C-alpha cells in the first residue's frame, strides 16, 4: 500500500452538474426523496413540543393567578386537561406516521427516524409529568 495512491472511489466530492456514476454513492438523479410521512411526523413532534410547553406555561399562570390554586372543576382546568389529551393523541399519531415512514420503500429515512425519536421523547416527558403529578399528590 502506497501513501500516494488512493482508490478510485474514495474521493467524496463531485462536480454539482455532472451525473457521474460512482461505486457506493449512486448518481445524483438516483437520490432518494424525503418521506412525506416522515416530514409530517417530525413537524408533529416539533409542534406538539411547543404546544406542551405553552400549555404548561398557561397552567402555571392559571395556578399562580388564583389565590387557592386552580380549581379542578373549573372550565379552565378542564380545557387544559383536554388539551393535554389532544397533545398525547397527536403525538401518538406522529409516532405512527414516523414508523410508517421508516418502512416506506425508496424513501430517505432521516425525517421518519427524527419524528419517531422526538415523538417518543415527548411521550416520555408527558409520562414523567404525569408520574410527578401523581407522586406529589
């Protein structure tokens, strides 16, 4: 093995406008398209993460603005609870879309994998919040 020679396919950079076949890389026209379901899954995770953060902030403001705390039977508490369950449902939907996107043929899998990871982390965070709430009474 000589230090001056390199294998013919080890050069990772190609001119942008050439459709050159390269072993192991494929051509530019053969690039896989991103999975639409994966993009939706990823965006669902991002949006539901922001929605959960905003909902926790709203619940904290409601809790702090009432002298005795939030009344569990008030309309605002019921709306916050329903919003939490809507976020959980949409997060499960994003998780399912991510899994479907992972197994889609001839599609790039980066967005479905990110969607599954972020939706899974969001479900873990919601479960942790529920368990903390149960433990504190």
